[in-house]
C-alpha cells in the first residue's frame, strides 16, 4: 500500500502547500481521502482523476472539500472517460450542502459527476483491494476518521479532539495519519483539534507502527510539532507535506 500527500495544511494552504488530501493506492485501487483547497492541482502530478475508484470527504469544512468544485470542471470538460461519475462517501446531506452555492442549472451538472453516499459507520465498504471503515470523532461538524484495510492498515484521524474512541480505532495500524493542528503553546485551547503531543499519545496508546503528522497550522513551525510528538511516542514520526509518496 502507498499513500501520496496532496496537501497537509490546516485551514488555509501555506506557501507551496494545499489543504487536506491523500491519495491511497494498492494495485488498481485508488481512493482520494479529502479534497481540500489546492488538492486537485497536486493530484494531477500523480494521477488522472478518472482513475479514482472513490473519494471520501471526512467532514464539511472547506479545508477538506473545497476542491470538489474544480474537480467537477475537470470531469465535465476534460474527462478522459466519457460520463465519468465518482463514488463519493461523505457525511449526511453533503450533496445538498455542496450544491447550495450553485445555480439550479449548475447544481444539476454538478450532480452528474459525484455519486454521493452518506457515510455509515456501522458498516464496511469494499473497493477492490480495500475495505473501508469509519469512526465518528470529536469535532464541531459530523466528522469521520477512516481506516483503510488492504495488505496493510492505514488510519486517518480527520479533524478531531482527543478521545479514547480514536485510540481504539487506531489499534493495529501500520500507518496513522493524524492531525496535529496545535502545539504545546496552545494546549488547553477549547477547540476540537489535537496538539502534536496528543497525536503522539493516541499513536502510543493505539500501538501504531508509524505516525505521520499532518494538518499543522500554517503559522506553526512543523519542526516544533515533530519534537513535541517524539517526546511521547517512541516509534518513527514523520512530518507530512504536499507531493510526498510513502510506501507502507
Ligand atoms: Zn481541517
């Protein structure tokens, strides 16, 4: 299994970066996890978007979905596969929410290119070589962490505060892509996000094999996040940035 980082910034894209987006691949199976600001431009570096099997939107914050609009124009005007339509797993009512800024005619066009399905965290989803499972996490919008089980197990935290439920969900992960929006300087802030230290705590308690820190606030020095995480977690910790490929 491999994953490619398409964007790793929180909230807004820092210089040369993009917001949340990860391409997960094994054999002929390719899943796009989140589609934040700037993700589609980076996706073209790696893959024709008509080769995606599915897209998952973890929650309805712009840094996780905004590039669905440019992706629609690619599918509408330049798709290499006629009438391509992407299976899109997302929280309830995402189709209505995302269509709400479009005119009536544009909304109809938009709906042709994305086949929305509400995420159900009680079932698993099969995509060729992958099985996907979801876990609702602690965030201000309905938000789902995602586990992808193939030859390896990859878990993505999405955006979340600390919870034991998240720890349980990470168990057995070969790779854990975890948000670390904050640092110790912000510890105690009343927001549903993790500090790098808390991300490392989740990784340690869950016994994950490798921790990948992401969703760092653009104004924060990622090296500080890395240092703070390493104080808590003994395994390998890697700081993510756009257009990097990892084999797991
Ligand atoms: Zn976010």
